[in-house]
C-alpha cells in the first residue's frame, strides 16, 4: 500500500515537472523546456511501472540528453527561418546614380538607388553623375561598378 502511494506520488511529481516545463516553453519558447517536459513524461511512465528513483532519474537524463543532442539543432534550423532580412540584398543588380564621387583611396562615395541614398565604394574612381550597377554589399555599404 505504501509503495503504491510512493509510486503515485512520483508519477504526479514527474507530471508536475512536465507541466511546468511545458508552461515555460509556451511562455518563453527556446526549444529547451520542451525536451525537459518530454523527459519528465518518460520518467513518469517509468515511475508508473514501479521502477525506483534511480531508474526514473536515469530515464530523465537519457531522454533530455538524447533529445537535445538529436533534435534541437534540427528543429531550430527548420522552424527558425532565415532571420532578419537584408536591406541591401534586393539592391544587387540594380542601376544607380553616383551622387558623391566614389574614391577608392578614401573609401568615400554615395549613390542613389531607387530614390534611396546609400554609401558606396568601388575599385575605380567614379565621378558624380555616373551611372553604375550594384554588384554587392558589405553591411550597409554598396559595392558598385561602372555600367
């Protein structure tokens, strides 16, 4: 009778851990607490079948470790998306007009692309008013070449 009560208490404790971890995962999603929740459910199943505390903890540790090592990186890469979109990527290949002469020695110059002013650089000296094509970007500095 006492062992059944202890087993039920262990099951309820593991399920409480699983519930708390699930609530944390929903509140602050970071793909860590979900694995703790799954491992706690596995440990609760082990407790339900009457195994001891050491078997419960071993199951918990193995399931957390295996799921984090085996699944976390795959889930983050699949669900994480591309991240912050680049502002300069859509400009590559477009034509621009040099508004301030581009001097490769000083690293100065500005261009106008689609009505927007951008810092620019080139391997060649390019005078103001020249038409150029955007060939790349380094952060927010456009790399341009003569047309």
